[in-house]
């Protein structure tokens, strides 16, 4: 045992010396290439003196990075993550300037902007060198990740031997998109989990795993990189040409099924139901609550906290993650004690106990990983600018604007959020947590602006697959076995925007139907003209009359909100939910204008006679009790559409008028009321059909093999799987609730 320990110490010392030597050579090379970076005095020095100066500077920079950098990151935890990512370069450059200043030779100097470049290159080279030297050392890799993940945490009790559960949410990835990506070879990890065969892998994977037979299984399961920056590791892109790797035949380890969302097919409703067991009274992504006079938005911290509070009151349970759980990158906490990038706690007092950004420390405390992510961030910004420019020059249709801050928003979602969340999940696994739920939003963000099946979105799927492969390999080093469940909260339906198709927004159409002034551009469109004509006819005014009737007072104007292809119209001056009869009396042409518009599929309104009715084109009016998926306005919207509409009608905060866009049943396209060419939030197409991928050793989501329906059902399925794995104990209320379901 003592010999092993000394060999380990000697190995660590040898790696440190090697990294120091490579860093010294890198500094010498940069000093020769950059005119504003000097390692010698103005009179010149000998080669030996310059080498000593470089070695001293590289050593000082390495020590400062190891000691001072974690302290800087801890001090900056209150800085927004977006800003922290941009500060990485400047902080690293400052450390280099400090290292040159404390250099005993006193000869090194660099311009500030040059110091940023030198520090970035040296950090990247040092990280790559350390990875190459430690790539065959399982224990080094495990200790490094465990140290980064558990630094500053309280001591945990001994880890149980029962399997833990890791749930990874691929935000916005529909069932059909996933299966198509697997068929195209874009997601080899998922393909391997699902398919039996000879283990055929992409060329990059085959090359990386060459020689597995001569190495322990742990080596084959380890990434070819060390330290943070996880999601970009793991070999070549999955889109490489496929060739046989002649690995032994394997059995599929997972099963795949689609499931159906509620009418509100968006992350707020789905994730609240999955994590807290109830998404009651979440009619859309954003909606107006008359009793509070407030617009609720699911990705607003105050709204997320309120929704989580309501769900906990309704279920009487802390959440899926309440016992030894971790919530990473989610809108809601799920009751977890460990949280990072969780929106619902972002408004709390930011002390050590509940600071949602604390997960950043474990990641950004390593300067090499921080610089790597920062460089990837810059590269992603450049990639988005290039892709959007190419789409514009080619005249690609449909297309939405991708300028302004969007390149930075995309880079944060596809690089920073992904890397931090994946690193946090790795730390949770190595710490032996019982249940982890993490959300990776990269695909959803890109698909909104590039399209669900665009080449841009496919590239994101490749990188997400590598993240899954990394988590699978980290499980080899965890102190307990883990079962990995992959799921999505909704899909995305393609299609151009309502505004691009008809030249006006839903708000413009509503205002025209109410006889209110509309922007000139909207008034000139065919839809706007037809709406004004309908108003005149309803008011029995001559069609040729050009003057507009004075509109109602501003407080009586409708509030129009959009959630993908779902629109909500509320009249804030009326304290209750208006009936069809009340709306017709106030705005005689409004409902007919909306229902007969070719871009609108159906409306839901309350009715004094039938409680609720669905309105469609050509005067269709169907009471909710008689609503059918096969006929009428909901025909083509898929099975379960009528039940989803009836459930939403029961919510206290459902809008006065619920508007669902039209659906092209041939290609599944919808018309988004927002500026998105890949949308979700309503009914129609792939948006309502996410997926659930689970280990075969766990039970079927439904006993009869049917597709699970609703996010709340997924919550009960995950709870059952936790029991099957002997995971956290469930409260009596939760057990009774599942039996009832």
C-alpha cells in the first residue's frame, strides 16, 4: 500500500514538472511571436537567462492560477453568469501580469491586451498537457473531478450501494427528431443504448476507443480530456463517416417511447409537472392573471417561484428531488438541496445556503476550464454570426432575425450553460447523490431561430450526445451505480411566423377585430382589411366609410400574449373570465374575425350556455362535452387534444380567449405568434410529442404499453423508478397520489 502511495505521489510530481516544462516552452514561443510580450531586458539577455525568466513566469502563473483563481471566482459568484464568462479572459490576463511582476528576474513584461492572449493560450496548453498525461490514470481523473465538485461542501455520510437516478432533459428535442438523429448517425451514444448489434461506431469513436482490449474497462470509459469543459470532449463529431469497429455484440440497454404533453407544450408547464407533480393552472408560457393584475412568465424568477409554491401547496409534497437530490439548470428546484442555475430560487437572499450560482464555483475555479469555455463561447458567437449571414445571403425561408444580442444568448445556452450543468451533474454522480435532474437547453434555443431540423440544430444534437457519453463514462467512476434516464419536456413544430405569412401580428388582428387602431402596415394587409370590414358589418356601418370608430378607453383594451403558436387574449377591466356572450356584446366581430382567419385553427371561450365552447371556421361551435379529436376544429391536432383543451378550460387563470394557430397536417407546420421558426407552446405537430428514454431494467412507464399522457404522469413514473432503485423514500401523500393516478 505504501509503495502504491509513493508511486502515485511520484506520478503527480512528474506530471506537474511536465506541465511546467510545456508551459515554459509555450511562453518562450509566445514571446518570440508577439511583439508586445518580452522576456528579456532592453539590452538583451542570454538564452539561459531568458529560459530562466520563462520558467519562473510559467511557474508563478501556475501557482497563482491554482491559489488565487478560486478565490476570485468565489468573490464573483454574485456576478451574473453571462458577465462572469466574459470576465474570464481579463481575470486570467491579470494573473499573468501579476506573475510577471513577481518574477524574481524582473524582466518579463506584456501589454494588457497581449497578456489576455498569452494567459488564454497557456491555460489551454497546460490543460491539454495535463489531460494527455493523465488520460490513462483512472484514479487521477476521478480525484480531480471529485475535488472540483465537492470543494467547500459539508462531509457526506457513506454512499449507499443502491443505484442512483440521473435524469437529463434535452430541452425541446421531439421524439421524431431524436429517432431521425439516431438514424442519421448524429447521436451514436443514444443509438448504442437502443440498438443491439456489432457495436458499429462513428470513426471518431472507433479511433478514440482503439486499444480497449488492452486496457481496463475504466480506461475505455474515460474521456480523452481532463477537467471541466465537459461537453466538448469525447472525440470527433458524431457526424463523421461510419465504419465498423468490430466490437463485441451488445444488448440494448434502454427503451424509448413518446409521451404527450398538455395543451401548454412548453418547459414551464412540463417541468413543473415533472419535478413537482402538478402543473395545474399553467395555461401557457405567459398569461395574465386578473385577480393579481400581473403577467406571469414561466422564465421570470418571481413567476417561477410563485408557480413552485403553488405546486407544493397543491401536492403537499416537496418535490421529486426532495431527498438527497440535485437540480441543475432547471426552472424549478424539485425540492433539491443542491441547486445550480435554478430560476425559482434566483430571487432569494443569496447566502451560502441558497445561492443558485454556487454551482459555478466548482466549474470556474479551474482557470483552464474557464478559459476553454470562454474560448468556446467566442467561437459559438462567431459560428452563429456566420450561419445567420449565410442563411440571409441564400434567401433561406422561413427565417427570423438573429441579430442584436441573440448570438451571445445562443452561445450562453450552447456553451456556458451546457458545460456548467454537465460538470455539476458529474460532480453529483461522483458525490453519490441519489437523484439528479438536469436541463440542457442548447437545442431548444437554436431550433427556435434556425429550425428544428436545420443543420445548425443537428450540430447541437451531436454535442449533446457527447455530453451523454461523458456522463455514461463518469458513472464508471462513481461510488455507486447510476441509471441514466434521458427525456424531453416538449418538441418543436416548424413553420413560418404568423406575422411573416399575413403581414400582421395576433395583437394587430385582435385590435382590428375590436375596432381599435392598428399600425398602418397591418391595416394595409388583407387580414387587417377583412377584420375592419367585419367590424363595420357587425356594427351595421357602411363598408365604404373610412373613418374608424373611436376605440374604448385604454384600460378597456385587450392584453394579447403569445406562447409559441398559442395566443391568449384577456380583457383586464373585467374581473372575471368573460363568456362568449359577453365578448360578442362588447366586440361583435372579434370572435368571428379570429375563428375565420386562415392562420387560426380554433378558439376556446367560456360560454354561459355550455360552460365552454370551441370555435372554428365557418361558424363551427362545439360544446366541450361534445368535443372530439376526430372531427371538427380539433381534427388533425392529434389524439388527446380534446382532453387537453378541456383540462385547460378548468384552470382559474385561463384567458378570456385561447387561440391556437392553424396546423398543416401534411408537414406538421404551425404558425408561431412569436418570432420563431421552430415553436412550441400549443397544440399541433411535433411540439406535443417529446420522448422518454429509460433503462430496460426499470418498469414500463405505462402497464398497457400506451404513451404516457401529461407531465404529471411522468412525475409519477420517475417516482416509481426511484422506488424500484430503492432510492429516496416517498411521502405518504405522494404514494397515495400515485396509486390514485
